[in-house]
């Protein structure tokens, strides 16, 4: 299974140990992004915000993981372990989200 990770903000310039193949690519979907969340360490964070967000063209990269659960876990680790319910996905094979 090929898994794409969408990125914006610090994820693009600081992927840390997020396992991706190659570099971030331009041309991801346009999403409403805004500084609408305060992170655990007090930083203002860019998130999808359907009410206040501005349209931003995201980037994408292919995950090194071939299992969706493992890809979500890798992103959780990079984002300092938010609940997995806060990491969205669309599975085109099983038609789930």
C-alpha cells in the first residue's frame, strides 16, 4: 500500500524522524490552515481550521511505512503523541476515513 502524508508548516522544514521517501513534493490539496492551536510547550501551531483557516496548498510525501496504522503511529511520534483520533486519514482501498 502506498501512503501519502500531507504536510504544512514546521513538518516541511523539520520532519525530524518521520520516515518519508524522498523530499516533500508541491501540489498537495488545498486545505484551510490557521494558527488555531497552542501546543503542549506553548507554541502557536498551524492546524486545519474549517472556520478561520486560509486556503493553503499543502505538500505531500510518501511514507516509508506500508501499513496505515504504522504510518499514523510515526506521525503521532513526530507530533509528540497526540491521540490517534486527531490524525485524519482517507483510505481509498477500504473507502474509510
